[in-house]
C-alpha cells in the first residue's frame, strides 16, 4: 500500500437514529486506531426522573425514544411493580405482550425496508430502492403502519403512547376494536411470510465471527416482556442480578457508555435472541425459518436482518394468539401499594435487552434511577465488529468503499444513538 495520509469527513451517518462518527487510522496496512465516537449531547434522563412520583415515570421514559417507547415503558413498569411487591394480572401480562408486538412490528419493518435493505441492494437510500423495488417498500410501509395501529390499540397513540401505567393500562380496548385489529393482523401474515423469503435471498456478506449472545429467556414463550438473562457462555441470572456481571464504563471519545459482560464485549438484539431461543419460536415461524435454508444459531452478524424478519412474523402470530382469547377485564389495572424499596425490570426492545432499576421512597418518589439501553450494550461489540470486518474486507479498498462497509456494519446493529447518550463522520488517516 502506498504510504499516504487521507482524511474523510462525513457530516452524519445516514439511516440511523442519532449522531456519531468513526475515526479510523491506518498505518502500513494495519488498523492502528479505531474509535466509534458518539458526540450527541448527554440527555440525563436518569437525573430527570429523580424527584418524580412513580406514576410520572412511565410517560417520561417513553420520551427517551420515538421508535421504541414501549420498551422503556414496559421495563420501567416492571421495575416499579417489583419495587412495590406487586404482580400484574394475567390480562395485563398478555396485553403488555400484545403492546410489545406492535413495537417489534413497526421498528423491525422500518429497519429492514427503509434503513438496511438499501445497503445490500446497492442504493444510497430507500428513495432509489423504491424505483426498482416498489412492492417491497410498500410491504414495509404496510407492516410498519400496522405496528403503529397495534400500539395505538392499547397506547391511545403510536408515538410516545400514553395508555400504559404501573399496574396495567388506563383503558381496555372494546371487543369491536380487538376484532377489527385481528382482521388486520391476519391479513398481514402473507406479507410477513414473503418478507422472510425475500430477506433470505438478499446478497449478504458471509462474515462469521465469535461473539457472546445475551438475551432474555422465558420458560415457555419467545422472549419479549419477561424472562431470565442468559448467554451462550453459560450465564443464567435473574434480572435483579444484572449489575453483578455487567459493567458500564466511560470512554473519552463517547457520550454513550460502553457495557461489558465480565470485562468483555457482548451482543444483544434479534440475532442473539433467535440464537438463544430457537426452541421458543411459534411452530409456524420456525417452519418459515427452516424453509430459508439458513442455519441458526448463526455466527454471521449480517443475519441480524433475517432474524428481524422472523421476529416480525413472531409478533403477528403472538398478537393474533393473545387477542383471539381477548376479554374485557373488570379493570385494566391494579393500584399499587406504594412503599419504599428498589426494583429491577428487563424487556427485549427491538434492538435488544433493556434494563431498568429504580429506588423509591415511602411516598413513591423516585430517589435513584439507572437505565441501560441496548445500543450502549452493543457499543463495544460494534467496535470489535468494525475492526474485524474492515480487515476481512481489505484495507486497500478506496476510502469511499471503506466508509460504506463501515456504515453497513454499524447500521446492521440498528443503533439508536439518542437512547444511548447518558452517526457517521468518518476520519480515515493513512500512513
């Protein structure tokens, strides 16, 4: 390689939520420096929650993310109920799962069709992709729209929903509303089935890697709103024990924290969820996965996209199953008995494990809060992936090609940088 120094400045990484950059320094054909820099200002949500009454938390944390507000609401509700020593009713637990299905639908459909697919098909954006693949883009918009409507069924609106509360929901949908939703969900199954086959046919890089998969695991169901924290390295702990094994650290280049499991990077998200919970898939979803010929558990990071399409189908199947047995409850919530204590909660956001801890006083006022979003848990893993993927790709490629490969790797994680700040300007320096 000719010795040279090159600097490339890309104002922002497109097709991700938030702002950040990557600094890459290459000397004599080797990566001497690789740093994923998150420069979005810290948002201090944990401090904002201190001094708030417990019933204010649910709507406040929804504001952390416009794409996955339900994940924040459900993890917070679970943690506060744990602090108050209450167990939600079966109806509430089922409807929370339905609520979560709506978020998986809209978030995964958005990522697959509008954010990630253009990378694999050679387009700069979904606008160019829509000219050649109009039916596929319309399918994505239909599925995303359906997810938003399902969120609205229980959340009163799809963006920053306000229907959830500690102990349940403010309002129960009517039978007529549920029947209308069931018709729409059943009608979307062909879209979900064709999406899986289409995703499996996309020209994805063959990029096997060693990584530790971390996800929730439920005794019987595919994990969404409940479960123990497990990993393929033998980890199996209660949600309350998260801090005994997982540690966040500051790094000089980032306003986001980097999370480590026993001192090492790890992966959360749809790929580890599927890797660890194949036996929890609904039978129809498992049959569609097997028909693709792609073997799971998979060590190819780019199979995250296929995993998202499987989870779209899971979300439809689960929402249909739970709503077919729907009944209007006597009350959609139970009042908590407020007491001093602390509690933890964890759910599976579209991007991976989302963990909350709250300390409340005897009046139910929050005195301490900690939130660990999935993107911050994946930060260290993204850096490892970037280094390995760029070396495998070849550092002698032109700077534009290196940038595109780096952006593709980062987008594959579907990072929500705004959630992670407590993306891509690329600086390449060659010597």
